[in-house]
C-alpha cells in the first residue's frame, strides 16, 4: 500500500465540494483515507490518498461510475496522479 496524490481543476468549486459523500464512497474502494487540499484563489484541488491499493485504484478510475461522478462534480481533465516513491526507486 502506498500514498497517492491526485490533482485536478474543477469547473465549479461549490458543486465539487458538495460531492463529498459520493467521493467518500468511491475512494473507499481503493484507499483507507484521504485529505483534500484546495489551492487558494484557484479552482484546483489535490487529494492525498493513504494506503492505496494501486490495482484497485486503476480499476476504479476506468469504471463508468467514476466518469459519471467526474461530470457531475465538474472535474476538469487531466488528472495528475503522483505515486509515492519508496526508498527513492
């Protein structure tokens, strides 16, 4: 399990923030917990996901329910995904 950071822009921050319960259900499929950070003065967010099962995350990202949630929550592509590098490798 590892830590992953996902960053992206949103079309409407209020709409995106209201999707918290749906986001919680979706993220629980591949991580144990997460924290959300908002870049002040912008429409960008970063989500730090802990104890990520990368295989489950990859499968979830391709699921139709994720595409539907992205549209509903005004997520703007691309999603930037940063995966923790353990031991510098």
